[in-house]
C-alpha cells in the first residue's frame, strides 16, 4: 500500500522560566484524536534522554524526547508517526532548541497533524513545567483551556491581543494556469472563486506560478510536460495574488524569451515576481513588502532540474538554490534592503514524496541558520512534513493549489499557509487545507474557514 501524508503542525509551549535556570524541568503534552485525549510527559531528570511514546488511536504514535539535566533542557523533539499496514511512518517532526524564547508564537499554539489519505487529524499541545510535581496541575491547566473536541471540527483560534504591528501573509502552492484552468478562464470563469474570500483576507498573498505566461517561445523539446498559459489569465491572477515566485521547473518551459516576456506582463498586470529576473542580479534580488512599518523580504529559489532555466549575467531566468548565494542573499536582504523579516520560498524535493529528504532539511536549516524567519516550499505535488527548527517554521511543501491532471487524494490536497508576522518573526500560523477538483480548482476542506 502506498501511503502519502500531509501534515499540519503547530506547536505550543508555555514557558515558565528561563532556559538556563530550570530545575526538574518536565514537558507535558496533551494529544487528541477522534474524540479521545492522551497524555504524554517526559522528564530529563529521570534520564538524560528521556523518551516517552504512546500509541494514539490506531492511526498515530506520539513520541516526545526531552534531553537535558536538572539544570537545563537541551532539546525537545516531538514526532508523530502514522501507523500503516507495513510500518510506522513519520508524519510530523518538531525540534526545539534553546533559547526557546523569545519568539513565543511557535511555542504557544496548537499543533495539528493531518493525514489526507485517512482524513484523520491529530491535535496536540505541550507545556513545559519547572518541576515534575506540577505535572498534574499542568494537565489540569491544559484541560481547563479546552472545552471543544478539537479533532472533530477544526479548533477555533483565539486571537491574541495585538500590542505590536502585525501583517498577515498567505502562501499558496503550485499554480498552473495552462490546460483546464486556462480554458476555464477563457470561458470567463475564475478557478479561484471558491477560495477568493480567504485570499482577500490576507495583507499579502503569495503563490508559486508553475507555468510561463506568454504567447512567445518554443516548448523545450526535452521536457515531458511544458506549460504555457495565455496572458488572459493575468487579471485573474492579479485579483488573488500580490506576488508570485517564478523560481521553478516550468517557468522556463518556453525558453528565456518567453520568461522575460512573462516578467514584463506580470509587472504590467500589477503582480510582482521574485526568484527570477532579466539577469542574475535581479533574479537574486529580494522582493520587499512594507506593511504597518514591517519590511518583509521574499527570496525564491529553484532546486529542481533543469538548470538551463537559470538566470545568468546577461540571460533572463530563475534563481538557483546554491548555498553560498542563499546565505549572501539573506544577509543582503537585511543589510542593504533593510528587511526586518526574510522568507525564502523554495522549489525542491522529490515528486510524490510525502516527506522532505535530507537535502531539503539541510538547505532549510542552512537558511534558518543564515537568518531566515521561516521557509516555505513546494514542487512535490503533495504536502510534506512541517518542522520547527531553532524556533522557526519550515513548511516543506504546500502541494498543489491550481493544477489539473491529478487523481489521488494526496495530489489533490494542498495547503494555504497563513502567517502572522510581527517584528520578531512569525507570531502565529495556520494551515487551511484545500481539495482540488477534476479541473484543478481548489476548495477549502469542510470545516475550514
Ligand atoms: Zn515543480
């Protein structure tokens, strides 16, 4: 049986003391699925690497690893495995390293793991307590905070009181506007009508444009799929998106002339592009949004062949995900463009693989280490796992968003990622799963708003 999973994660820890001066620190997690609640706790004073694991219904296994000593916690790792007929597979992973503060956001939410194959959701949240004796009161405190069964309808989010400026940013996965979506637009229809409200509700809306938009150029002979959308799709795209990444394996399908033509057409339609440009320097230039005094830089990179689509000193094309360039671009976004936040948008991974591979993880960690505030990816046509690394969010793949030609549940399930950004980083995030119909049009899954 081939099993593909999507994962929704959101992790929350309430911090009661400083990371350096904890005594008898202990982590308690409340886990719910299918109407039942499970408790998992781990205490590093019992064991330098304390692992607590428990089966959670027939579908999942929840594992918590806390390493540390009486004086301090060195790391908290959480993973959720889905139970399959063959073997358990990892569907969610979060790694938290000190200092756990000062971005409380990623540590004070609800974590949700969603499997598109089973359509089952696991929900959890954890707290860190200073002494094991408080474990019971922690459980009580957690229990008092929840009255709903979160695994039935999606949990209602309690809006944090805003004391500082915040900006909402929405990320959509792969958008292909050739073929059926293109024909729908030709007939005056809007393939994004069913998600228009969600898109309109965000301050900044970003997608990955997985087709060139032009009437010129020749299809690359070596490519099995070449997508070229008619420029008539641009008003629809402009209606729903502020900017698109052009760093992917399809914007070059009709050559660099068509690519350059697309850049000009996007600009005149009022859509900004990033991750590509008329030459190498502009392909690596960050796209800056300024909202409520917050300057946010977006960078886009393609990490999937062919490399022939790459920009060069005198050739239009996309930005390639070279490690040295990524590090330099993140640094430049802050130093020269005055960005408060930097978010790389990646095109990477293996198609139909439900989990990020070691190369993706290495690149994502490199970006966070270089100063990125979050990393958002796509390309595999399915959603992939979510990781929290050094307190920063990594969503490895958002899956498809507008794309016909797919027939499985996992390839027809995509995510809209909603980020709340504050000067300190990502202060909250939510995933809205969508299901694509036969024509490749997204619609929110039942219960999501
Ligand atoms: Zn792709």
